[in-house]
């Protein structure tokens, strides 16, 4: 029996709600757009039309995979973050709305700095953070730093997709090691590192645990391994008076603040995300740190 696009959409929304998907309406729409090759405007325009057998089959296959736990971003191969549509695959984490708080803090810091401001997105993943900074702050030169070659491939795709090839560069770097000598003199380092304690990774929701890359989740025994290493080893990559900004887990802000204080960062502050969790911790390098930096 023929079905309309609206029939498929309503069936999917009901099924997704039934398994506890919070954004069932959005996900049903995105899956149907992917199956039909329509953009959102075309989808709304054609809701009352009958879907072809091929579209219906593709849609039901995608929906079945989603109901088993596979994230919709991986199913459709892209996701939106801070106004950008990015290529997304299982080599990188899916950008979350929580991370937009980190981006907003970065934009506020660099938007009034002079042209040529240097920004580093450390543990870049898909590149979503650095690309959002570059897109909103044309005065910046942005570097996306990642250890994973697979993730760097996604970064490069997204640099091209966002039209930022003149402004954004990708580079392979291990955030747990000191920065190469040529990777210095940054005005801002932004970092959303792995921060899930090792034993908790296996307890995550199936959509995260079984699909997203473990190396982008596992933050060591207490989840703080990357914060310790980066605060200690990457401070020298910042210009005096400039800033390091971290995203942190919902209960990690005080611990990360203490780590940054121990490493000599000053003017440390925390910021809540829209869910009222302390999501961002930031601190500055003292102006008089020039001698230490040159040592």
C-alpha cells in the first residue's frame, strides 16, 4: 500500500519516541531527508506526496539501524554544529550542543584581537570547534590538531566543505606530548579532550559506547589525564596573557580548575552550559611568563 512522506515521518517519530530518543522529531526528519535525497525545504513541501518503494526501503533500513542504537549522524554522514554542516563518520565524535559553550567563550576572547590571531583546536576530532571559530572570527588563523590520521582526514574534508582553506590548517599532533617547537605563539588554545573515566566508558549509552571512537572518550583512570598533560606541557605554546579553554565533564570543573591553578594559570573562571552544568574552564598565562616561555 502506498505511503506518503508524512506517513513515514510520523511512523518513525513514534518509533523513536518509543525507545527514548529525545529528539525524535528531528531525527525522523533527518533520516527521511537522507533516504529521499531531499533537503529540509523539499521534505516539508512534499510531505503529502507518495514515497517511492526505493525511498521507503532505504528509510526503513536506516530507521531499523537507528532503533538498534546507531547514531543518526553516522547514518546520514553529516551533522550541524554552530551553523555549520560538517561531514561526520565513526572516526570522530558527533558534535554536541554542550560544546557550543566552549566555542562561544573562544569567540568572545578573540573577536576583538588583531588580524593574524592564532588559534589552536587541540584534540580536534571533526574540527567542529576550530571551524566554528574560524567561520565567526575572520581575524584568526586556526590550526586543527589531532593524533588520529582518520580524524585528520575528516578535518580536511570539513575545512574544504566550510570554505575555510585559506584560514584553517590541520596538523597531526599528540596532545599528551609537548608541542613541537614550531607549534607555538598561540593566542588561544581550545580543547575538548577525552574525559570519560576508563571504567565508565563501558557503562555509556549503547549509541556512544558501541559506535563512537573510544580513543576520543577515554580520559584515563579518573578522566583527567589529558587536562593534566595539556595544562603542563602546552602552556609554553601560549603567548603571555593569552588563554587556554577546556570543555569538561559535568562534574569535573573544580578538579580541572585545581589542575590549571597548580600549573600557574591565572584568572581562572568557569562557565555553565544551557543545561546548567559547569561545562567550560579557562585560564590565562601570566604576562610575566615570557622568560619561562623562552627557556
